[in-house]
């Protein structure tokens, strides 16, 4: 299971997201939902969601230490 977290433009954090779009919509509340993009050298890249007035950038959470990796 992959976990995600999000940070909005005000610095609010949303942790433990399994399904980022669905979970953010439930936590923030209703409103229009659209994808948020950032320009890169290779083109636009999907980086999060705009939900109502919240611009949420989504990050994948990885464990600090995985067994067998040293």
C-alpha cells in the first residue's frame, strides 16, 4: 500500500492519504476538483489537486528504512 501526503498553499498538511484525490476531497470538503500541473523541461507534470480554494501538492511517502536495504 502506498501512502501520500499533501501540503496546501497555506502550509496545512494532510497525512495518511491512500487515494489522494478522494481522501483530500473528504477532508477539505466539497468544491470543484481539478488537477494541478507544474512546468518542467520535458513539459507539464501533474503534481497535485486544486480543491475549492486549496492548492494541494501531493507527495509519496517512503519508509526511512526498508528491511534488507543497507
